[in-house]
């Protein structure tokens, strides 16, 4: 298995993790499909969402696969008049990742990061390893520590 920047970061911080791989379907790059392919609880698989505010500030959010992010909550959290998904055409330029393989770890730049507080209810959570078809499994507190993220209500 190819080692990703996300894996290297975890190893450099002595954070234990495991990986799971699944077959990528270009027509189904969503987190629900990944959880079904891996046979894991979708509530423990966290998708990485990158958003941009009206002030052109970027924020990273980790939310369980079955849920949509609350725009009202993230607007308030980011003190923004408006906030939208970062356009896919800009995702790789600003994060180094592509859709279906975006990890909260190892982005090109450091952005404020928030994890849905329900992650604290899971023994371990799954996030993208930074490439399509590979997930990292680790403790949510470890992910928060390494990404300097806060646990907040996002859904």
C-alpha cells in the first residue's frame, strides 16, 4: 500500500492507526458508498468537507457519512455572512487532494478544522487517507490533536 502524507503525519506524531482499502467506483465517490464497500457503520466514517466563506477563508469540516452539514451552524461558527462548498475545480489547488480522497490531514495549507462532536461517541473513526480507496482508522481525539481541530455540533 502506498504511504500517504496523512499516514506520515500520524507516524511522525506517534499516533496509532490502521488502514482499510476498498475498490473505487468513479460513479460513487461518496462516503456512504465507501462505508458500504468497507462494511463499516456509516456513522463512524467521517467525510471531509472543505468550505469557503464570503471573505475567501477556507475551513475544513469532518462529518459522519449519512449527514449533511448545517450551513447555519458553520456560518455562525466561522462568523461568515455566507459559506459554500469549495468548488471542485479549486479543491486540489488549495488542499492537494481530489474529490473522494480528501483527508483532514496533510493539506497543502493549514486551515481551521472542526469535527462533528458525535465522533466522541465512537471508539474509532474513519477518515480518508488522502487517496481514493483508502481509509484511516484512528481515535477521534488523536485526529483532533494532530489537526488542531475542535469538536463542535455541525449537523
